[in-house]
C-alpha cells in the first residue's frame, strides 16, 4: 500500500500529524473518517498523483497522529481545532492554497476548514456527509439506531471509552459491514490496522472527545456561522452512498445537494453506487470523479 509515497510526522505546534505524501503539482489533502485512518485512501491516492501532490493525513487523535490533551468543553477535538492542525500542516509542506477532500469525520473537518480559512481552499469535496448542525437538527430514531457512534461515543467518559477498549474488533466489523458497504472492500490487513488504531487508550479517549465535540461545540460553530450568513466560498462537490442514509433521510430538504446549497453557492454532486465506505469499495470511480472536479472539468 502507498507504494512510492513517503511517510512523515509533521509537528504542527499542537499536534504531530502523520502523513503519506506522493505525486507532484498542486496540493490535495485527503482526510479519513471513523473508524478508519489515512489507509482508507490506499487505492484512491495513487490514482491522483499524476496531477496532484497528494497528502493523506491521520487526523489528530486518530491513526498514527498524536493525541493532544483535551478539556472540559472538548475544544481541542472540535473540528475547528482539527482544521487548524491541517492549515499548519500544509504551511509546513509549502502549500498556501490547496484542494481538500474528506470522508465522514474528515469531511466535517474539511468543511470547517473551508469556512474558517476560505483563503486556503481552492476546491472542497465532502463524501457521505451533510453539515453537523443539520444532522443534529433533524436527528431522530434512525440516527440513534443506524449511526450509533453519534450518540454512543458522545456520552460522558468513561463509558464509551470502556466499550471501545473492550470491543474494538466488534466496533470495526459492525461499521464496515453495517453501513451498506461490502466487507470484501476491506482486506484483512486493513481491517486489522483499523482495529489496532482503536486499542490505544489515548486514541480511544481522543476519538470519544471528537464525538463529544461534534455534539456540542461543532453544532454551535455551525449555527453561529449559519446565523451570521457565513458560507463556503469555494466550489463544493458532494458525493454520497446511493443506498445509505443520505439518499433517504433528507429528501424533504432536496437531499444532500439541497442542504449543501444552504452553505455554499457553487455546489455539485451525485450519489455513488456503494455503501458509506464507497471510496474503499469504488476507488477508481471515486478517484475519477474527484480528479475531474478538482481539475475544474
């Protein structure tokens, strides 16, 4: 995996961010979701290196990146803080402006970065998400039962930490097989890497803090921006699973595109014929769509 990519650990001041880097050209930062790490891009990133310098990063608290101490209000794991890591990361790597794509939790960091640092992002792709405040505003039993990490991992410590520590394998297996994706998309070594990343107590706590921040500060930041009329300035691509939650739950809002058009003027996108983890199921198709969008086609 990641042949011809170099690996590095970059000190961003508040965290040490692990990356894989390959290719040449304008910068493209790829961000992963839960329960993944940067490995989710293993078959997408090599298809993009001919046109971009591709950086696959582990978010703070995930994978091989460090776990800064948290706080009572969970601010060190709010998407605003995580986005700050990545702006400083790209500064260290020499990219004043760059393209940005994120899946799941990484998508939430990505659009927060675009809102907070509009002068840094040329084009933004968000994969299988809608904005965090919109999710919570429309939350019902389907979210509580279908996407249990939102409510379970946001509970006060130490309950969710204890559950993750005791059942990392079951957590990964449930996610990878229960959100519409084919288990065949995850080789044994990738599944094991995801499980291993959930067995370190510091990372377990950091991930729970990130979900706690999503249920509190991230919602507040979104609502404050919405009330102030702040919008995403760059072109935005939304891709989502054609048989997942986003394809069904938000039909009354015009689907994912309808929700994102409340946040950005230049919005395009489509449903993908896979489950929630479609970048791992459909890497060639995902890379082609991302490459065309990022190139302005």
